[in-house]
C-alpha cells in the first residue's frame, strides 16, 4: 500500500509525500448498543485501512485527492476549515483540521494530501474513522506536534460528530487509534478508558456485508436510544450500565414488557463483554464464540435490531465447521454479520454461506476476510 500511495501521490502532485500515516478499519466485536448506555465494548482493528500521504506547501494552499474520487479539491489555509456544504469526502480531513483548536492543537498550513484505502466504504468497518485518524496523524506530524493517542481519537470523533454530522460513539475512532495486532481494544465508554486484550493469533474474522439497510434505520436507532433512557429512568438510574443483571431481574416488573426486553439486552450485553474479556484472557475461543452468538440471539429476540437476512447468515455460519461464533456487527437493522473462525475456515466455506444466502435472498453478500492489525501510526 505504501508504494501504491507514493505512486498515486507523485502522479497527482509531481513529487513524493514527506509524511505517510495509516489507520485501520475496525470490527465491533461484542458490545451492541452499549456505548450510549455508558457500558463497555470490545472492537478489533483490522489489517486494512486508509493511508494518507502529505507534503507541505509554502504558499498556504491545501490540496486534497483520493483514489476513491476524481479530481483535486483545493482550499486556502488562511480560510478557516469550512465544509463544502455538501456530502463530500473532503469533509472528513477538513473536519479534523476544524477540530484541532478544540484540543489545543495548531492547524496545519498548506499541503498536498492524498488518501488511498483497501477498506470497503460503508461496509460497517468504519472507513470514516480510518480516514479521520490517518489524516489527524499526518497533520500533527506536519506541524511537529505529538498529542497522545486519546487526543487523536477525540479529534476524530469530534470531526465526525460536529463537522460531518454523524452522531457516532467512541468505538470507531477508539479502536482505530488504540488497535494492536493480535489484540482487541476494550473501551469503557464512561471514561472513556482504553485497554487492549490479547486475541490468539489463530483467530480469523469473516465479514458478510448484506448491503441491506432498513428504510427506517435512523428512526429505529433513535427509538432504541429513547427506550433505553426511559428504562434507566424507570429503574432510578442515570444509565443502564448502573444496573446489574441480578438487580434488573429483581425489578423487571417495573418495566413495560418492551422496555424490559431492551434493558435486558443492554445489561446482559455489558456482562457478556466482561465475560468475553475473561474468556479471551484464558485463550478460550470456543467460549468467546458462544458469547458472540448469544449476543446475536439477544439482538434478534430482545433488542429486535436484527433482520431475517442477518439471522440467516448467523444461523448458517454457526452451523458450519470451524466457526466459533457469529453475530451482527454494528447498529443492526441491516448491514453486516461477522464470524470468528479458526484458520481452517476458508474461501470454500465462505462461498458456500454466500451461495446459500443468494439462493434465499437473490443476491450474494460481499465477503471480507480479515485479521487484527495495529492502530493508527506514522509510516515515515
Ligand atoms: P463506514 O465508516 O462504515 O465505511 P461512513 O459512511 O461512515 O461508512 O464513511 C464513509 C465515507 O468516508 C465515504 O463516503 C467517504 O466520504 C469517506 N472515506 C472513507 N475512506 C475514504 C478514502 N479512502 N478516500 C476518500 N474518502 C473516504
Ligand atoms: Mg463510519
């Protein structure tokens, strides 16, 4: 990827990049809708991501290009970073520049910028966090600043929340920033506090992206958010993270049946994140896989954020050999399913799953095979 970036950069700008930074995409491993409930989540940085090349300019011009879009977009550095007024990809790096002063960082002056990626866009792997983190690292390197990792993570989230306008939690940027090969990233969303947990290197990830999206996904997401907050209020706590499975059971009668189901999903999911951490530390991938599948069943029956397509993939995957467990990954209501497998699960098995899906739903899901990778880093 590095030599491909240098070639693209040179083609666009007639010189080489001075700085190269990369940041990975991520998989939501376990911890479904736990973030805004103050809970915990485990994510995996993967071995695919976005690479950004940068070379400074003396004339104060900022030029942006990407292998995913035609043309070069220019802006003067003496204008404050402004959005393009439309949904352009350049709002991601611009949003990062606009976030800098909020964290006491100096914005970069003029530069030539090029981004390339081996991460599918919009596949639930957070290419957006990857481009934010890679851009942030390149910009701080260009200005000789060395903020800590947590600041970079918060800069990325700030850009996405405030400049791009996507109300994502800390998972995407936290995992892209703190990822580590053969590890998962653990996030306690209340701090936030970041940690890593070892993952045996024989663990492999397979992602099946259905390209389906519920027409009402934003409204459904907001409805779940509201149901969780109302359940917390009825139970007399600020956030559902303050309720244990035992206290929830003892107080379940206070909640409407639907609110009870939503609360049970969140409270038990937070407990599952904890159990998954313990099983990982014990190197017990079979137990981890069972927790992943239990998480999906809870989505399916309690939180009701699954779909027949996602359920079919999970059912097919857990019945296949060499699969430890499988669940929907991300917000749900469509999107992607991930499976944790041993190295013996290969293309033949994955294709068989995709074929069975196509026979039922008419189109094949996209298949992506990934392993863990390192978090955002400067390459030179
Ligand atoms: P996801 O984060 O799940 O991949 P999003 O819709 O949040 O999906 O973010 C995708 C957007 O991020 C793209 O539409 C594009 O604007 C931007 N993006 C990601 N990677 C690149 C890239 N390599 N070059 C240009 N823009 C990118
Ligand atoms: Mg995104």
